[in-house]
């Protein structure tokens, strides 16, 4: 079952995050007086995520950390500055049917040719080439490594380098995102730094040859505008501007990313002025609204309301973990979906009750009414479940007609800001006779 909520994203910038402005006009310096050194431009960002590693092993998407990935790394394709429109980043442009860089082969496979920029270097100065992408595919597709994001990689049959600046991706069948591979879909890895350790891993089958490298912490190197200079799980990550960044040196000198154990602590630091900015998933929308009201009344800072992240409710697909096998039956999920009154969700938190994609997505118009076929109808939900063998007992709880077991579900989340959602889902399902446990995973 999949329900879509687009939460209001909040980007927070304190008034005092830049160099302070003198309260009075100072006399002009004489022509012979030495000029004062420029004050370093420093920004502190707060997230509610444990900052223990970098790259594809970092894992969790909650708390705001993954929102900052393009701070330190870069993918083939990114989005435009003011819209979701895909644009080239490491690639010169987005491959397309029009110029022949995207094509479907007679056997049903798909070729995507990425022409690479020639001015990109890794943060240690080594040139970035198509051979890095060939290595990256082998690394990302290796089933023995705990890479967290493989949806796109699993559809790739191979990557070849046609010289240094052309990478040819072959997909096993047409894939609608094959020409817009962003950072999280296909994360570039430096061959010159990781190939030796990867070879040792291949020979020994011991993943620790790769996992224990300092590369994943304080020695991380990638292609973004800021490079890691220190990583302390308790103190956060410090980045410095990479002078050789291919889009030009960043205007900031240093960025500190601090991880907080909970949203309330981050909230307190924002009020105190020790944190300058937070990405949208770091504070849930209700707390951000409180911050907005307080700051607007004092002039201390600004909260910008933007279209935010998409949340979804998904079953546990692993049969060894799924406590109720009926959840993998699409007919059961359809009934559970119809038991939730999505239209009544808080207006400031929900942008779309009927689409699997949020407003602003390039495919939104094609999907915006896709879920209208399953309107809120708890009576129909109970009837559908009864047709599938789930009958209410004397206490109103659903029991399976074949073995008498109670329909039990657990709804889990790792995000504090999703707790109202979990409670809403749980209440809706209890009303039709499902026993529901609510759980927040640390």
C-alpha cells in the first residue's frame, strides 16, 4: 500500500549567519595601512542524523543528512536550481532520443551514452573519467557489499568506457530513469583510491577489506564543492571549500554539519543561534511552524515553506520478517488503503492525497489522479477483507477464517515527525478490526 504525503520543507537561515555588520562607520583605511585579512565564511548546518560515515554505506535517509549529499559529492545528473528539471552535472547534458545518446536496441535492451565534462577532478586533484564509472558499476553492483541503493544499478547490465570522456550504460530493458542517473541512483567512486582494496576483497571475499577503509570517514574524496577535513560521530563533519571544483570555488569557506540526537535539541540550538540552517527532514513540520512563528515575531530568522519530501507506507516484503503474510496480497493492501481518510490529513502537511508523486515532479500530471480509484470507504474495506477470509469476531477484531489468527500489523518509522502519520494509520485500521502496534525505530 502506498499513500503519498508531501510535507512542507523548511530551509532556515539565521540573520546572523554571515559576517557581522559594524554598527558604526569606521574611518577609511589609509593607502599605506595593511588590509585586514578577510573573515572566513562559515556555515553551521544541523541535522537529526548520526554522522558515522560517508558515501553509499551511510544509509538512512531521515534527519536531513542525505539532503546534503551534493554538498560533498556529485552525480551524472542533477536538478536545475529552481525546478526539478534534470540537467547535466558530471555529464555535459542529459542523454536523449533526439541526439541519439539514448536508444532502445532490437533485443529490447537500452543504451544510454553519457558524455562527460572534461574539467572535473576528484577532491585530491586526480581527473575524473569514464573509467571511474566502469569501476563504480562493479562496486555498486557487487552483492557482497552493503550498498543501500541498488534500484537503478540492478537494471544495468554493464558500463563501458569509450575513451576517457564517454560512458556507455547498457540496461537490461528500457528504464525510464536511465538517462537521469543522479547521485543516489549511481554514486561515482574513485578508482584510483578504491580499486586496490576492492581487488583484495574480490580475492578474499572479506568485505572488511573495503568497509574498514578510512576512506568512508575522514579520508572521503568525491566530486562535490566541499571536501571532508574531519568526521567525528559525536561532533559532526567539517567540510572545506574545494578550490578545484569544476563549477567554481564555493563562496563559503567552511561548512560544519552537526548531528543532533533529537529534534528538540536541534530546535533549541536554532533558537540559540549556534546553528544557521537545517534541511527539511531535520525538523518535522509542526516544530518548524513553531520556529517560524517565533522567528517572525522577533526578526531572528526566516523559515521558508517549500514543497518537501514524500512519505509512503510500504509492507515488509521479506517473508521471514513479515508478521502477517496477508500484507503482501495487493487486494489486502487495497482494502487497508481505502480504510484511511487521506483527504482529512492536515492541510499544511499534505499536498497530494491522490498521486503517487508530489506536485512539481515532472510526471505529476500523468499520475495526479492515479489513486482516486481507491477512495476512503471503510465499509468497502471491511467487506473486501471479509471476501478474502477476514471475519470480525465478537470483539470486532478481524480473524482469519482458516486458522482463527487475529489480523495484526506493526507500523514502524524512524522519523519523529512521522508519528502523527503512524497514529492516523493505526487508528484507521483499528476501526476496521485490525490489531495495530505503533513503533518508532531509533
